[in-house]
C-alpha cells in the first residue's frame, strides 16, 4: 500500500490515515481513556504527571499538549519542530526516583521524562485509544490502514525524541507490545494515580448543563479500559453495561455519525487544514503558469 506524500511544509498529507482518524470528534473523545492508561504505569505517572508541573494547572497543560499535537498533525513542520524542541528540552530536565513502592517498581526506582520506554508507553496509549475509538464509532480500518496509522504515530514519536528503533516497526509489533504491557505487572495504579484520575480526568470542572455530556463520556472512557486497569482505578463495570456500550457504539456508527454535518463531526482544526488544501493547489498552479 503506497502512502500519501506530505507537503514540504507539513508532516502529513491531507489524505493520510492519521489525519482521517484524528479529524473525527468521536476519536477525540478517546483522550480521557488515553490519560488513564498513561497514569496506570506508575513510573510514567511519576515522571510525566507528578514531576513536570502538570498538576499545577492540569487543564492548561492538556490544552498546551493539544496545541502541540495539532501542529504536528495539521500544521506546519517548522512550527511543530519548534514546539516539540521545547518539550524535549523540558523533558530532559525531569529526573527523579519513585518515592514509594509501586507494583513491581521498588521505592528509589529512577525515572526520566525522556526515557524511551516511558515515551513509548505514552505514545502507545494515544494510538491504542484513537484506534479503538475510531473503529468502534466511525468505521473499520484494514490491516494496511492501521499500519499506516501507526507509521504516522511513529513520526509523532520521532518529534518527541523517540528513535525509530525505540518503536515497533509495524502494526503487528505495536499490537504485541500493547498486549504484553496490558497483561504484564508493569501496569499498577497507585493510590495517587487513582485519586487524580477520578479528580482530573473523570470529574473536570464543567457546568451543570454539561454534566450529562461528561457522564456519557465517562461511560465510554470506563467501558473501553482494559478490565485490569479499570479495576485498578476502582471503577465498577458489569456485563449489562458492557452490552449497552457495544450497542451504543454500533448505533452511533450506523445511524448518528452518517447524518451529522461536518461542523459537528469534524474537529475545527481539521476543517481549517482541509480548507487550505485547495488554495495551496491553486497557488502552485498559478506559480507554474507564471
């Protein structure tokens, strides 16, 4: 399968699978799940959440992270490189040790925010959550499309400092990595991660009129977590809710999303990026004619 070529000023072509997947609002709703998955790794939690100032203003931090990701996927390569250079510089200064035992990791275990193993876990949580959400709520992805999606995220990983050899080479390798991590004892939700997961991810400060929306998103977030991670966060689940989750996903995929206007279905940043493509093509044609 040939991959679309990006323009010289961006990392991805407009028809790249990573853009197709991440343009969907339904995929964006996978963010809370990805955060809980990241926090389920006790060393990643300590390195990326407890030691980087993220908790001083977690929502502003998440917003900044979103800006950087949007620039990599939708914006200019130069701006994306400038943003990620600052992120890598900040990560390089984050070093420490676990203050207490956490699952298989004894107190005193060293961590670094630029550790390739931790960076890979953070990246993998984003990929796994986006892939799962898209396929459940938007539509299927073939093996080659999933591989192209992962290759796109390998580019993202490179922007944040991961070398090609730090990441699985193909989607089969990624699936093996994810399965091994979920089945291993590497994931162990600490009491602090559980507390902050409930406080920051599942109970953000939203107005009363938005509480039903938050409850719906939380239902999806909790339902799509791996069972062991879900239990680690002290979140209950049962087969009835599981069946309701599957039925809801099928209903949205078949009857809701196809009827939504683009303004509700597609993220604004994706619509803006798509709108620039015709003008860029026209500009290039005019230059050739001149």
